């Protein structure tokens, strides 16, 4: 049976997880901002809110996939 990590190891793991989540947040913020800009631009050009949202969401999903090493294709 595997031993549970001690308190120091749990604290180290929590710190590491927090650090990684902050790094991901920093990487994702510009992508979310760009998707919001795409949606706003399409709305300003007369696209329906639903179509603008769908186009921005498609771009956002592909961008997230590529930022994490995916090919961007399905």
C-alpha cells in the first residue's frame, strides 16, 4: 500500500499547483481577451450576437488547443 505524503510534501504540492495555475491564468488571459475582442468586432459589423459568439468560441477553442500543444484540428 502506498504511504500518504507527509505535511511538508503536501505543502510543496499545494504550492506547486498554485504556481502552475497562476502560470496558466497568465497564458490564458490574452487569449480570452482576444476572443472577447473578436466577438465585439463581429457584433459591431452587424453579425447577430449568436453568430458572433459562435465564431469567437470556435476561435477560442482552437487557440486554447494550440496553446497546449494541440494541432488545432479535430
